[in-house]
């Protein structure tokens, strides 16, 4: 039994084994149906056991599905011979109908609907109890399809956008979907596509991307049809770079860090270093230096009473520029002396002085720190002399290391124990001297202690 | 002396205004004749805090480091006031004690410990973990940032520090010329 409609008759006629229809007949409005029939024929061995069920299914097919098939096939219908063995082919009518329906969708330019239609088709095929038939049919469908597709590349040229794309996509879909028969689509698809695609779908680059079959066919339809429907293709990577999202994020992060480093380079003086590590070192030292300057300046601005707290002299041991400005600021370091503390004896002072002198030779920072630990400080020589002349007549500077304009000097006070008032005076005059420190590079500093 | 600040709303002018006000207050509080080193140290400390606070206030809370600085100062002063049993406005007053509060240091250390683990993981592949750590210690509030943001904060912090130093130098000059 077969549904007695003209479409079915047409299908039956298609199913009759006739000579293979040349591909030139495959026009958007036409002979694909006949072509289909030829494709189907060699493979579809009738299996009578499935006929009844299939008949039932076919009888319940909605008429709209037929109507879709109706129009494009009207012209060729008249050309086709009536099917010879409709009963035997009933089971395969369904497949064919679905396939043809899909093709009609394709031909009509439904680029976006292709995937859905094809998926539906495949599912319907799979759902059929005649699954082995469907699979076999599908498999059988594939091979001649491939052959046709190869020829189709030449065929393609005369045809235009929607038509060729859709037909091609149809072929692709059919080639891919039924291939596996069990919804196993993606892995083998690209390979199959490679062969039939030939020159036609170069733009698709199916081999490179790993989309699913449906997506690829959809994409093929879309590229030719011009409709970008849900592109799931991977992003094409630039040459030599990974597409892994992690590495992309990494790359972005590194670029951002490089940007920031460049911005920092402009802020920090002496920033001609090229590698990140040394640049970071520069930055760190500069921040330390600035913080130290703030401390020093805050000490010096007490409007008359100097702060006596020892400062952390963690100075960077580098560049003339840095040391120079620090000498200006660092010269105001004062000893945290109080009157209660008994004055140190000369011996320790001498030792200290030697020690500091040694340290000064090698590293300013360590020298300052050493002084810090001892509760001593550096101050400009001019200031020290001012203090000494103002207060302590017996004061004579003992040591005066050779100084350059860029280095604070070490000068010891060889007075020995002096009155506690000395500390105060030192403090006060130091304050007076501090104002002159800023902006001018002091030549000398001295160690003073009562 | 006149103000050379052409832009009244620039960072420099904002900081200068605040800092000068704070200085005036500090100078008004204590007579300058105090010679005890302890008091002098206090004074120094107060000024330094005023400077930092002024700068942080000028930046408002737009930056992580300014927020961290303000928080630090406020919590420190709050703790000191609580310990001394006094209550006063915390806005611009600094405390009177000189002892550095270990609590704030401990708190900061805790933060550093907590976040150091994550930082190490993130920094490993870049190979700059050591310097990043050091930078974090320097920049206030830097303990909880990844390298990218840390560099950003550092740039702004450096800019503000240079402004601060410039202004303070000029003020010191003014003082010294009297």
C-alpha cells in the first residue's frame, strides 16, 4: 500500500531503477528528485517485514509534507515513469520523502533551516523501525552521493548562490549524517568533506575547524547564502599562537602588565632598563626613596624644633641623582639624643667612625643603617660647623673624608663628652640648616653626637 | 609667598591646602620649645602622618592605596584612643603616644600571610614574585592585588609621592627662610 497521492507516485517513479540521471539535470527547481531516486535505487532493498509498519507511518504523514514536495517536482513528474514496484519500495519511500523534503528545503534557500530540517530528517530516519534499512539506505545514500558530489563540483559552477550552496549542503548533510547512523557525527565528517568538497568549499576550511556536521553544513549554506546562523566554529588563531582560552587570557594579562610597566618607566627616573626584573627593582627603590624623602621632610618642617628621631636610612646605593637628592634630605638626620644618656667615650666613637667610614666607601645605605643602629646621624658639614662654632668652642672636626659634591661626608666630633646642651643646639641649628638642604646638594654630612 | 597652583582642583593644590591646615593645627597645639626628644619625635611623627593623611584625603578613596592608608591611620588612632580611654575627633588629630602600635603591624602581617599564597601562585609563571612581594610591602594596601593592579597602584602612588615631596620641600623652604 502506498499513499495514493501524486507525490507518492512520483516518488515511486523515482525509485524505479533507471539510468543515472546526469547531474546537469539537478536544478533547483527540478531534477533533484529524480536524482534522488537514482541514488536511492541501488541501495534500497525492499524488506517486506517493514512494509506494514511503514505503510502505517506513511499514511499518517501530514499532508503538508507532501505539499512541500509537490511544487518543485511538478515539472519533472510528467517525465518520470511510474514506479514498477511500489509495494516493495514503500519502506523506502519514507526515507526518500524525507530526503527529498530536506532537499526541497535546501533548494528553496532555507539556509538557516537546514540544520533543523536535516536534524529532523536524521532523527526521523533513526526513529524508524527500519533503522538498519535507514542506515543502510543512508549508507547507500552516501556513496553515490559522494560520487555525485565530486561531479557536482563541476556542476556547481553554473548554479548560483542559494541553489548550489543548499544542494551542496544537502549532499554534505546526507553524506555526513547517515554515515554513522548512530548520531556519531563529528569525527569523520571533515575527512569526508574534504574529498567531496574539492574546490567548492575552500572558504569553509572544514578540515581546520572542528564543528559538528550540522554546523558545517549550515555554515556552508550560510557562507553561500550569506546568513551567519549561530557560528560555532572555533576562532582561527593567529600564526604561531594558541587558541586555548587559557593561553589567550595569559597573553592578555602579559600585555596589560607590559603596558603598566611602560607607564611606570616614564615616572621613575633612570628607567632605561629593558627587562622586567630590573625595572621592578628600580621602581621599588624609587618608592623607597620617595617615602624616605617624605619622612625626612616631615622632620625638617617643624617650624623651629627639629625632630630628633633617627630615620631609617634605607637608601638605595645607586645613581648619582638619587644619592644627591638624598644627601640634601638625608643631611637632616639627627641623633635621638637625650640629655639623660651619658655621653659615650672616645673609644667607641673612634671605632664607630672608622666603621662608618669603611661602610661609606662601599655602600651608602649600609652606612646610614649602621649609624642608625648606633643612634647617630648624618648632617651637613656646614651645619655641623655652624653648630660647633656657635656653641662649642673646643670642637674640632677630626676626620674629613674626601668628599664629592654628591656624597655626604662622615665627620666625627672629636670633642669627647660634651654638655647635653650640645644635643639641643645641634638640633636647633640643624633645623636652621635644614631649610637650605632642600634643593641643593650638600657636600658634606657629619656625624654628631654630644 | 603666593600659590603657584594654577589648577585649584589639582592633586597638588588639594594636598597643599590640607597639609598646610594640618601643619597650622599642629603648630598651634604644641609650643615649639619642647626639647624632649620624645616630644620632638612625636611631633615629627605627627607631621608625617598629617602629610600622608592629607595626601590620602586628596585622593579620596579612588585608589586602593589611599583607602588602605586612611584605614590604617584611622584604626591606629582609634586603637590608641581606646587604649588611652579618650575620645576625640579622629579626623585630623593624631595621637599623642609614640609607641608604634604593634596591633596594626600584626594585622597587616596577617593580611600578607593570608594573601601571599594566592599571590605566589599567580606570579609564578611570570617569575617576578620576589619583587612583586617587595612592592606589595611598600605600597599601602598592596597586599591584596595581583601584579597588574599592583603596577597600576604603584604608578599612581609614585605620582602622589612626588607631588607630596615637592610640596613639602617648598614649605620647608618657606620655613627655613624665616
